[in-house]
C-alpha cells in the first residue's frame, strides 16, 4: 500500500480526499486512460497542456539529460585512454634513456609535445639535504614532499619564480609531482598558462603514475655504472 499523505490545511477537503485516493490507487490512470488526455496542466509559458503531453515533455527532458551525461562519460573515457597511451609512450622512451641528461631531455620534450605543457621544470635534491634540512630551497615545498602526493592549483609568486624562473609570470596553474628514489628527492613541476588546466579538484592518478615512472628512471640512471 502507498504511504499515507499528510493532510495539508491549505487545500480544500475535496482535494485532500482526491490526493489520498490517488496515493492509494496509483494505477487509477492506467484503468482510466481517457482522463489523461482531458486533464490540463499550466506550462511555464502560460499555455495549457494535457497531462500526457506534460509527461512526454518531462521524459524528453530526462532523455536529453541522460544523453548529455553519456556524452560526458564517453569524453572522459576517451581522454583517459589517450592519457594511458601517452604515459605508455613516455615510459617506453624513458626506458630507452642511457644517462641522466637524456632522461631530462626526453621528459621535457614529451611533456611539452604529448601532454601540451607550456613549462616543465625538474628540481632535484640529495636525500641527505632533505633529511637534514640543509637546503633552503626545500622550505617552500617541505610539506608537499612530506605528503608525497601530487598537488594541483595556483602557487605563490615566490614558489613560481623558484620553479619556473623567467617563465613564472606566465604560469597560471601548476601540477607539482614528487620525485623520490634511492638517494634522490625532487619536484617535477608542470606549468600551464590556463588557470583551469590544473586545479585542486582534478584527479591525480595519472600524475602519481608519472611521478613513479620518472622517479624509477632517474634512480636507475643515477646508479653507479649507469
């Protein structure tokens, strides 16, 4: 049985009775379909439409909303697939690198070309400096490095100048990626001229993977004999 409708003092008793009846008999219009075409509801533009027409309009609106959501999901899926392809390409190219300088050059080139980054900078420190707090450049990024998670959004002017140098004034948003490996610690900064490119609410899964790839590659080429 349908839930009881609480009486509303503002409505006449007859309307209250009608509401209660329809609530207790939800199949009423199925048994009396001719009434649907005779009932009228006022439209937002002031004209009157039948209940059936109104229901059709509501269903069309819902269908359009569902279509837009589906298109958004498809677009996100395509973007994720493209990101995975780019990460795979970057990984393969980094594996082919033989020394530190080659890693840095490959990273710069591919992030500019494949990931449409306007600025890419990598700042590395020794693990000893980080542990003993001997490098003053770490002061503005110590909390970020301790958290060991990518961070996206806008940065203070001082941080921008340190990371990007002369390019700092053109950077409106930044993705910071921690780089950690055996004997090394650093910050990979990707800058954009758009303030909407990197924002705090965006997903960071691919940035985490990028950080892991870069960290491991730098660790390998920095090993003795590499």
